[in-house]
C-alpha cells in the first residue's frame, strides 16, 4: 500500500510533463502542416539534375 503513495504523484508528474511538452509543440507550430510532408515524399522529382 505504501507504493501507491509514491506512484500516484510520480504518475501525475509524468502526465503534467507530457501535457506541457504537447502544449509547447502546439504553440511552436509542430502540427500546422500535416499533409505537406506526405505529399512531398510522393511527388519527389526523380529526374537527374543537369550538371552545373
């Protein structure tokens, strides 16, 4: 039973930390463009570049 007194605050601390990291990623624009990288991978230009 004593372990519960340790595990509950530790789990709440982890939940707060994960929430803070998620909030920071939202505010920094991490999730602004979800479709752009997927389209860039599919629409890759495979033609060789001319020598310069």
